[in-house]
C-alpha cells in the first residue's frame, strides 16, 4: 500500500515552492528521504541532543582552533554558531563518551565573587588566555539566525513577490523553524532531562506542541514534557513471569498530586542548580500543571509539564496534517501571522484565541473544502483499521492512499490565495451562535453549550479547546476576517504596485486601523452596533489582560 515516491501527490513532505524552485523545509528534509515515523524522528533527535554540548565563545574566535581543541576529545559530527547574549557554538559529537572526556578536562569557575553550585552540565565557556597574541581568522563566523525577520521587513519582501500564493510561501520560509533551531530545542529538552534523571533515571524529556508539529515559528516557546513510559513498560514485563515482583513506590491519592510533586521538585532543581535557568515559575494549580522558565543559554521560553497523552496526540495529528500537503503549512503560518498582527492572538494567556485553536480552525476549514484537502479524524481512524489512534502516525506514509480512498477526487488544484480568501469568507460568515467546529466529523455541529467559540477537542469529546475565548474576542476575529476578505476581493495588484502600496498578503499584515480606519468603519456597519460595542470592550479588555500574570494553560 505504501506506493512509490513518484506517485505521491499528497505524500510529499513539506515542500516549498518559491518562484518555481522546490526545496525541502529544513528539519523535515532528512525525514522525508528515509520515511520515518514521528516517534522515530523524535528518538533520533533526542539521541543527537544527548551527544551535543553548548559553548559560550568570545566574540573574536578562531573557529579552527576551537574545533581542533574539541577534536582531542572525539570526532565533532556537526556544529554551528549563533548569537544569544554573545556568541555560542552548538557542538554535536559522534560519541557520547567525548562529552565525558571534555567534562573531565574542563575547569570549574573560581568562586571569588560568587559561590558556584558544582553541577557539571553540558554548558561550557570558552575563553582565550591571551586574546591579543592569538591569531583570529579574517573570515567572520557564520551565525545561524534564531529569530525571524521583523514584520516590517517581511512586508517589504512580500511586495516584491509575483503572486499572493508566493507571498504565503515566502512568509512560511522566513518564519518556520530552521534545522539549527530544531536542534537547539531538542538540546534544551535534553539539558532538562539531565536534571530529571538525577531523580528518575528512566525518564525522558520530549518536546511537543509547535516545536514538533510542523507549525513552529522561530521565537515560539518550547513545550516539553517529562515522560516515564519506560517505567510502565517494565512493570508489564515483570507480570509475564511465573512470579510477580514489583518496586515499592510512594503512593499518592491522585495522579494530579504526583504530577504536582514531581514538577515542584524538578522546578526547584532548575531554579537552584540549573545554569542559565531563570524566572522559574511553578504553576501547579493550572488544569495542566507546569513549570515555566527561561533557558538563557538557548534563548528559549520553556513550559515543562508531565506526560500528557492528549497533547502528544494533538501534536502528532497536526504533524500528519502539516505533512499531507504543502498548502497546509503555508496557510497556517499566514493565518497565525495575520492574527498576531491584528492583536487576535497574544503570547500571554487570556480571553483571546490561541494559536492552537486557530490552527485547528484552519484544519477544519481544509476539511470543509469541496473536495476536501485533508481528511477528517474519523476517516483517518477508519483507515487505521484495528489500530488505535496512536497508530495514525503510520498513515503519514500512506497519504495518497488515505486521500484517494476517502475522497474520490482529491483537491489538488485550489490555489493558496483562493484558500486564504475563502478562509476569511468562511469564518467571517460562520454561525458561531449556533454551530461548533468538530474535526473528528469534519462537520459543523450544534453547540453543546453556550461558549462563544466551541472547538471540540479531537481526542477528548465534550471538551472545548477554545473555552477561554470570550464574545468580544470572537467578534473581533469575525470583523477582521470580513475586512480581510473584502481587501482581497478589491485587490488591484497593478494599481497598488504603481502607487507603491503594499498589496496582497502585505496589505493584510498592516494593522487595519492605521491606514484605512474610515473604510473599515463603513464595513463594520454591517456587523451591527452591538458588535462595535463589544469590540471596544475587547480593546479595553486587551489592555487589562496585558497586565495579567501568566496563569497557565
Ligand atoms: P505556539 O507555541 O504558539 O507556536 O503554538 P503551540 O501549538 O505550541 O501552542 P502552545 O504552546 O500554547 O501549546 C502547546 C501544545 O499544548 C499545543 O500544541 C497543544 O497540543 C496543547 N494545547 C494547548 N492549548 C490547549 C488546549 O486548550 N486544549 C488542549 N487539549 N490542548 C492544548
Ligand atoms: Mg508552544
């Protein structure tokens, strides 16, 4: 059933098409050639991260000398430099033993000003004993960028494109995670694992959410979870013998309490002993308890929780959808960027739509196309046959088969710019009062309760993933969608180019109030005075919430 690569229309892994040139999305390219499952990719990346160290370097550095020195401890398989509070180098050794050799050789900082906590991590500082006498290479170091270009620069780039569809691919290409950034994300998880292992030697720390679901943007947080799955497997194995023997373990009244205790201790550990772990906040009473911290050596904001199968499945499902068709990621990145620019999303938790909900709305819209662009969850499940949902991942390799079986005439032709306009039309006119969004069925179904926006959790029926969204925020989303649909319809690219005005996607990424508030006011009339009142309320709310402290997810 696997089909062959040349037959795959949908089965191609994320490919970007820019001015006729095809290229693989960094970080996923390696996967495409060898056809690995999501779990295999994760394991390989985590193994790579365990053979990796991070070195803070002086600004004037002789790259060759550094590599020569490191080579005395083992073969350096790959490396790159990046800027984050100075220059840092990520070094991947071929063997883990090279790290032990390096750790044995390096010194401990003198405790003249501060007392040091003697935890030997995989974070080092490299200094030149006598910088003046050391020859520094003429060629400057190549620094791998770890953040995307500012929106202002993006808009300039977009204006030079030849179509709205290529603008969307340019945005994707500028914002998506790079191979280097993915490596840094896995390294951050692996460094946290070093702490967790001090207590739980079998535990692992794995990334989930946008770091791995193909929708990650440079600058987004690293969601990671502590996994104790190995412990579970071990217990099952022992039961098979002619006798039973098990560990004596502490028993607690609930799983939630165990999670809270574990996270509390690991959080304290990171806070007290973790080099570069700052602003550690334990948010243990949230629905999903977590520890938030900034990991300064890699520059990431991190959220650590304990293994949550629903969140992992959501990441895997989005990974499948992101890999099915190159238009999926381009549309999601565009909508997420558009929502951010117009203040519909915010990195702090609040009453606005989250990126996760927004991504699910795009997926639902793609299921609703005629013919559909992605299958529903029920269709995927049916094809997975006897297997449980967890086996859905294997379907990634049978994408053509899946779609050709469930959809008679696959949607190959709808251009991206059409999808963008239709997305705004669809949600600008969606009956949110009556209907909810159900990705399992791929249908609009009656709302089971009165939340303004109801998106069924695909893996936990009767749970709404957008319960946090209030009426003013939803109204704001509808108004922006209508305005954007209108702008795209009235599009006159040639005239706008002559007038040197932003056109297409570029015009959608400029806050509407700035240039065309009077035009916007006219179109808002159609929504009714109640909507305008709630929009004003939402603006007030926005200000109040920006001062609100993070309270978890
Ligand atoms: P960005 O970080 O904004 O790039 O996107 P993200 O998808 O990583 O979102 P976020 O960091 O907020 O959440 C991480 C993951 O947690 C998501 O990908 C989901 O798997 C899960 N998640 C977040 N919010 C919810 C929610 O409301 N309900 C459920 N079931 N899962 C959620
Ligand atoms: Mg995230």
